[in-house]
């Protein structure tokens, strides 16, 4: 996959394109790419995705807390795995954001990138917002410019339209199984293992405290989860706690710690990736460390035996 970070230096070639944040690269995004690939096949055009080096919410300060479903590197890897030929990482700024849709289509899509076919998501807008513009206007602009514009079909599962917003909400609800259904894969986070207080080791269940590599990546709702943990290329079952550890923690700082089942070794400072399988229970306060230890033992046994 060819990655373009400066469109001014790009030597254009005819292509079929779509544009969007592609956060999470969920099944709705994959459906758009499938439709675009079918439309491009008759002319043998390469598939181009235009996305953003930084999410628009980060550029314009719309969100203070973590909300991303994929890191920049993760998004690139996912799009490459789906057979995208050209990935354009647009450097969105106030100048580009102020362009009208027609000007954006002419100066960026046509003149800079050589777009011949454009797939527009069913709820997508580009260029400076205008209440009178929609897919009908984009099609008209395309006819003037020689770009074949079509609206991609909405993609739904169980009657629910798949969107990044919907995936975010399922994670905030702790419903990682539905999130996996919408994404087409399990939601995951990765990062470095950092040192913590070591309470888990004292209880007989040592944990790896994860510092996410992308600090804007959304974390599921506080609670205890069954996870798959990948360490040094090998996958292990694990039990992960997300939250403030109310039994042992007085500062109420949120953390993500995973007990890796049947693993031994020092992994401080090493990379780890964790994918969420299911939610086991809410985070809870226990009256004693012994009660906490007993509950963790039950959580581990539930994961080992695939208990409900």
C-alpha cells in the first residue's frame, strides 16, 4: 500500500476513492470499500482512501477525553489488510476545512489526486458544512468535474447501522462482545508494561499494568474482563481489571491491569497487546484482601473453564 502524507508531491493517477476518518475500520467501512472496489473493477482503477493524519476532533478540540477506536498505526495496518492501494493521510487544517465541497472536490480530489470515482458514506459530509448540500449536490458537482459520485449503502447488523459512534457507545457500556460484532474483530489496546504497587503479586495473581501506546484510545467501561493477551508473539488467556481498584487504591487513579494466566517472567518495559473477549463483572470494593483474592481466583477459573 502506498502512503501519501503530502498531496502536493503526489503524482496523480486515475483512481477510485472514498474519504472519512475510518476510526476503527469497522464493518461499515469495509462495506464502503467493497462497493468502491466493485465500482472500480470495470476500469481497473486502484482503490484510494483519504483519511486524516489527526482525527478532526483532535484538530478542532471537540473532545477532551479519549475517544479513538484505533491508533494511526493500527488504522494503517487495518486498511492495508483490506487491500487498499493508496492511503492519503490528509493534514487537516483550518484552510482545508474552510473549503467548500465543490472546491475540495476540484482542487484536492480531481486536480491533486486524480479521483475518477468517489464513494460517499451514507451520512458523510466533506468540505465546509453547508445546510443545503448533500449527496445530490455532490453528484452534481461530480458531473461538472468528471467525477462519478455515488452514495454507499448503509451497513446494518440486527437492524442497527454500524458506525464509529455506535462502537464507542458499546465500549462505554462495557459491551465488548457487541463491539466485536460491529468491528468485525475484537477491540484491542496495546502498550508498554509499567511498574505498579505490586498488590497483585502479593495476592498470588501478578498483573501487568498497561500504559497504552495511544493515550486517546478509548477504554471500555470500568470492570473485569476476559481478554486474550499477546506477549512476545504468543497468546495467553487473561483477566483484566479496568478502573480505580477501590479495595487497594486510595488515589482513585484509573488503570488497566491484566493477570496473564499460566505466564511467568519479567515483562516490565515490554510491549503487550490485549483484546477484549467478554465482560465478567463490575469492579467492586471488597472488605479485605482475602475477599479480593478469592474473587480474582473465581474470575480466573471462569476464564479457564469458559464458564458463564
